[in-house]
C-alpha cells in the first residue's frame, strides 16, 4: 500500500525516478521488480470483486501489466473493459498522477461505472470515451496515450458490424504517443488451424493479430507466455466459451472444463514508432 501511495510525481522525484522523455510515466531507471511491486500493491488493495480475484491464476495481472510496462503516471487506455477486471486494478494504480480511459460503447461501460460509483475516490482518475468513435462522441485525444491495452477483444472485431480489425488497430494507433505501447491479450488459435475458425470461435492466430497491428503502423516488440495454457486445445464445438468462466455447456462435462481452466492466450507487445 505504501509503495502505491508514493507513486505520484512528487514521490517519484524524491525516489530519484524522473519522468521519461520518450513515453511519459516513470523513467527507464525504475527496475522491473519495483514496477511489479507497485502493480502488486494495486492488485492487493482489497477493492476487487472476489470473482475477479479468483481469475488471477489465469489472467496474471501483475506479470501482464509489468510486461506491458504500465507505469503509475501513464495515461492508459483500456479498450472494451467489459466487467471491469482491469479497471479495478488500473483505476487505483493510476490515481496518483496517471490517467485511465475506459473506452467502449455506453453499454460496455457498466462494469467501470459500477466500480467508480462504489469507489468515488477514483472518479477523478477515470475518463470515458466512445469506441468505435463516431462524430459528436467523446474520444481519446490523438497522441495522448502512453499505453493502449485490450484484453480478449480482437476476435470480436472480426465479426462485428460496427468495427473491423483494421479500423480497430488504426484507432488505437492514433491514440498513442510516438513510442507508446500497445498491449494485446487474445485467445490463441494454433497456426495450423483452418483460417475460418478465427473470430467466430473466440480464438485468433498470433500471426493474424501481428499482421493487423503491423498494417496499422505498429512495430512488433515481442511476446510473453505469461497467459499460456497448454491444456487448451482450442478446438471446442462451442468455441472458447466452452471453457471457464463462461462454461456455455452448463453441467455437461463441467469438471473436465474446469480442470482445463481458462483459455490459452497470446500476450503481445507492440510500439508506435517514434
């Protein structure tokens, strides 16, 4: 808790951690271990939904946010935050000098608004914007974000009536500052699988996601196996929703799917060129 509270700009200066000229936030002098400790403090604040905490074994929030280099003074955009799993970590983590944008349709912001209503302390550090953006709606200012993060959403863009994979990555590119990082976590389809299984199954090939990002102008930085699950064969009749947390088949083979756990996921880092 103490480490998180001193993560504001004044505290960082006192610690000798100056602002980074390239991408904002904490300077490059901060070590990964210290960064992970700061994130771990936010994860452990006791504000999170019990169901979300139970999913940490599959989503690895400390390791994931550390890999994406998310710093307490960053401007961070989360695309389609869903129920607010990462909102409940990022809102307090960024509340001492950072800025958090929850970006979705109004219907997709319910989890975020519910958390802020229950924890008004963080209302000032949470901003809302539309995605996909349309004329007259609030948008993330171009070139303002240090990090843009999206978790298990790319497959939706392959079947959406309102946004495509190409336009989604183009909008994220526009939001970022030069040198800013795009972090993507997505259900992973084996490269050998038929292409027609992408999107509708909930799974995507790593090569497809990388190609979409590069077509938008991003540089591919690298991947982590933080969120890998070798027990997931990604060939379920009902797609990724066969597995927890959805368990779309109900009690049918429930113990089997619980034993497998949540999906195998790619964790990819991209950068907007300077």
